[in-house]
C-alpha cells in the first residue's frame, strides 16, 4: 500500500535552500572553457541537474531511457531540471481508426473551403 500511496500523492518537496540547487559536477566540468556556439552537444544522463545561467546557449543530449534527444538551453529554462525537457514517454494519438476517418473528413472540408474561397476571390477581381 505504501508504494501505491506514494504514486497517488506525488510529493512536491523542494530541495533545502541551505544546500542550494543540485548541479552535477560532471556536467559543469564539461562546460568549463567552452563557448556555446562552438561546443559540441554535451551528452548526459543527469536528468536531475538544475539548469544554471552558465548553461545558456549550450546543447545537451539528455538521456530519456532509450535515446538522447537534443535540448537547447535558453533563458526560460533556468531553474528547471534537464529531464523536464527530455520526454520519457511517446504520445500516440487517441481514437484509432474512427479518429483518423474524422480527421480525414475535416481535412477534406478545409481543402474544399479554401478552394471555394480562392475561386470567389478570383471572380471578385474580374
């Protein structure tokens, strides 16, 4: 029951301010002396590492359990963790065959609407 309870009640405890943010020393060591525009992407398994201002502009290859998607760090990402930007689950559309048929009909209707709008516009110009 305890394991299930922890899954249901996700704990949002933050790291102690006294300790400061967790920054993997191996990641920082790879950043030292490099320029963001000339550096190769930095490969890391450290998803828990907090993004700091020194990391701006660098490209990271963050492990998601299977492969290493590329993450380009910008200003909005500072304070977040690297793992937040490397998704571990692949989203597959809901609905299956019926949903696909509905989307095809909707797409055909849009194409027909744009075609009629174009013909109306060309006739108005004449």
